[in-house]
């Protein structure tokens, strides 16, 4: 009999049948707590490291439930057949999954014992010791690089990117497969100069990304801000540069990178 862990994690949501957070059919585990405050965040209910309530026109929903690694793993394994048939698995996201490193690592260990592929979706805003631990456990990293310029990064997220770039270097020195994610928001972080710098940072790593995925800004999280009693932080977002996709594709080709998703 395996010993029961005393560790607990605060889980915001468990989303099944996900096809956007790694290969195959996956379950994405959104964990509570994030050190960043991105202006375009589409999951504001996961920012605080505590349970929060959302009020959708009188219907109350709570985000945040304490779970043990064993409890969460048992829930995730219910869909194991879908992972096996599709080449999928489990993705840990947030919030920032690295804020609950011990819990995530224990869950990853249990999932690996069952032969389940695990993925880490991260901003990289994690203590280097914690990030190193996570790299030892995960099969794939989705690395969301929000801005290359430190001042711009701080303006858009509330924090600089020194730790993020340091962890990018750790990822680049590892053998863990990873994908670069660029969430682009018109008027915020879609300047060609900063995008080029982010691509160059990725291409300079010894362990370069498998592909670059571009995730275009959307307003799907707007209703959540209202449910939290908060004003939506972005208004009157301009349209995307119609030539941006082709330009990014050319830049990737120039740097020896492959463009994956663009949507």
C-alpha cells in the first residue's frame, strides 16, 4: 500500500477533453495562485492562492478546492483510456502551476506510475529550484513568454522577467521537449520588435522549442471579471496586423524555428 501524502493542493478547475494544451486528448488541471497580473488574463478566478466565489447572475460558483495528490490522480485516471487512445495525458496549468510545486510533482509522480504523459503549462515565473524540480518530472513544457523587454513585461504583468528568462535558460539546458507560446494582444505585446526578440531568445537555446504556438487575444474571460465584481482591464483593443502571421512565419524560418498553431 502506498503511503498517503500529507500534501494538499488548491485546484481551481479540472477541464476534461482538452485539445489545446498539449498532444492528444488531455485533462487540464488549473491550479490556484499566480504571481503575475497580465492585463489580458482570461482566468482571473485562478489568480489568488485561495478559494474565490464568482457570481453569474445569482448563480454562485466557487473556484478552489483542496485536494490530495492521490485524490486528484484518482479523478484524472478516470479518463486514462482517452489518453492512451489519443496519445494525450494531463496538463498542469493555472494560475501558475509552479506556485504549488510540491503538489504538482507528487501528482506527476503518481501519474507516471500509471504511464500517463504529463505536461507543464507555465509562465516561467517560478523559483529556479522549483522549476528545476518540475523539469525533472514533466514530459513536455508549454512556455508562455509574454514579453522580452523587461520594462514592457513589468508594465503588462506587474513583474519583470528576470526569473522567467533565467528559467528559460534552464529549460534550454535541459532535454525536456518544449513549445514556445506567444499570447499576442494588439496594442500590448504585439510589436514586431518584441516578438522578434522573444523568438531569438528561444532559438538561442541549445534545446530549442519543438514549435512556436501563437495564441491570439480573445475576450472569453470578460464575463468572469463581472462575476468577480471587477472591471475588465482591456477596452477598445485594436485589430491585429493582417500581415503578422506571414511575418512571424518568415522570422521563424530565418531562426530555424517551426510555427505551429496560429489562432
